[in-house]
C-alpha cells in the first residue's frame, strides 16, 4: 500500500495528473470539465492538503469505490441528482487539488461554492494546519459565513497512527462555528453521513440526498384513482 505523503508533489504536478486529465473525456457521464452554469445547482467544494483523502471520500460517496493507490488531482467535478425544496436539483461536488499550485482556481471555487468540506488526515497534524489559511480565505471571500455550510472532516480514522485527537478537532470546529466529523473513505465510515449533514446545515433551502419531489396534480389524481380501483 502506498503511504500518505502530504508534501510529496508540492514542487510540481505529478505526472499521473496528466493521466487524470486525459482520461476525463471518456468518462463524461460523471466527470464534466466545462459545465454550463445552472441555477438549481448546489455546489459543494472539497478542500484539504495533498493526500488527505479528498478524492477518496468523493469517489466513495459518488461511486462507492476506494483505491489504495494515490493519484493526485488537479480538479475534478462530479454531479448527483438530489432534492432541493422538493424539486430535483444537481449536487455538484468539486474535488480540488491539495498542491496549492493554483491559488486563482481556489479563489474561484470559493466564490462559486455554496458549501465547503475541509478535509485533513487524523494521521497528520500538518494537514490540519494547512486548512487554516483555506478557512481564512473562505471568510475573506464570502464575508459573513454564518449561513454557509462548512464541515471539518478528519479522514483516515481507520488508521492507528493518530496525530490529531477528536477533541482537538471538535474544538477547532467550535471556534470556526462549523460541524465536525471523523470519516474513513477506506472503510466507508461516516461518508454518506458527511454529505447528509452538510446538506442539513443549509438553512436557505431544504436539501436532501433522497429524491422526494412534489407530486403533480395528474400524479395525485392517478394515485387517488388507483386507490378506488379493485381487480374483478
Ligand atoms: N487508511 C486510509 N487511507 C486512505 C483513506 N482515504 C484515502 N486514503 C489513501 O490516501 C491516499 C491519498 O488519497 P487521495 O484521495 O488521492 O487524496 P487527495 O486528498 O485527493 O490528494 P490530492 O488529490 O493530491 O490533493 C491514497 O493512497 C488513498 O488510498 C482512508 O480513509 N483511510
Ligand atoms: Mg485528490
């Protein structure tokens, strides 16, 4: 198994990133690079240092898969249909790079994002430290963050070589006025819950991973009629 190395690619983009880009067009159904703006999109952005497991969490949630190998990301976006105010809406998840190579992309993602997932690895204190400037930038760009859903996430909680305690992370979350969860993309612990809780933090809309759309009049009529019919 490849080991977690938070800084291994800070000096440049790993050659495998190119591989990620080249593969993208083949996989258009889930990974879209150039997307038209949609008013009913709900945009979630995942930030964190390199190797903390951002892509693993997103892929576990979207596809139910996990890979042991480490392929650094530049930026990938995934889409899922969810329910928002009882209407169908698109949950757009942007998986960002941990390399700090593209500050302009980071700022753009923050300004476009509706909600944020800040991931660190419980095995790396440094990865928690690296979230602080990202949080500050969210505050700077968004201004009042009181109504912005933010989840602090301690990933890799299946690992035994812990450097950050849950209490410490919970305290930071309290200071930042955001929610906190420990997850494992590897064992699929708290992954769905992470996205569910994030959507529940959104107070301006009623969001849910389950599709429970408003029934149309004709649907209601059909259901009523069904109830009155009996087999002869
Ligand atoms: N033990 C354990 N390993 C994990 C977990 N999540 C991810 N990993 C491993 O950590 C490594 C990095 O995972 P990625 O998901 O690629 O990390 P990332 O944050 O997307 O990294 P960048 O794209 O470079 O920013 C991979 O080898 C994964 O298999 C986890 O929950 N537990
Ligand atoms: Mg990644």
